[in-house]
C-alpha cells in the first residue's frame, strides 16, 4: 500500500501521515537539510521528532530511492518538496530548463517499494504565481512530480486545516 499525502504549508499533512502508520515500527526518511543559522526551521524539525513514537527510526541525509528499495518496516518519506529542493541545489538547476532534475527514479522506487509507504508532499499549485523564475521552476517541477507520484500510489489524500480528504 502506497499513500501520497498532499497539503499546503502548515496544513497538518505530516501529522496526518504519521497517524496513518500508528505505532508500528517505521523508517522515517527525513529529507530536510537543517541550516544552523535558521533556528525556526530547526525548531520545526525538533517538533516533528518529538511527536514520533520511540520505535521509529529516523534516517537523515539518505537517498530515499535506496531506502525505498530495501524490504523492512513501513516507510514515511517526509517530504518530497525538500527532497526536490536538494536535487535542484545539487544539480545547480535553479536557472536551468524544467526537467533538468530527473525525478523518475523516485517515482519508480515508490511504485516498486516492497514496504507500506506513506509519502508527504506539499501542494504548491493553489497559490499565486511565484514572482521569481526559480519559484515558478520549483512549483512546476513539484506539481509534475506530485502528478507522477499520484499515478503510482494506491491512495492519495489532501489535507487542509488538519482535515484529510480522499482523492484516490
């Protein structure tokens, strides 16, 4: 079973995704890359960690594609937006054409994952058109990636104000 949980910023998508897995053992693939100068973001990461059950294993700074291929406990991938940001940074692709960053490996890994999987991703297509080229690139790339993930997931949920609606 593969579930994609979409939602806007501070929508409750991560907490909802966590609740789908309960207290079973989970490999939590954290894609955020903390910046020591950003204390607000560090506080958010700490809050996420504090609410996870003790039997969950957090995997930081790992390749999600490799983790998804390994059989084992359930996996929670949180989140695709920060993963994509890291990919764009690594490829120095912020000013390059759309499609420069290859996301098909992640989609293929999600489709083939042998474990229960919950994937969290921000929905960024409901707001205003970003003023910067890099903002539009991110919105477009993530929107396309979310569509691809929705196709390979068994279930897709959309979270708004902490409430989840089933899309698929």
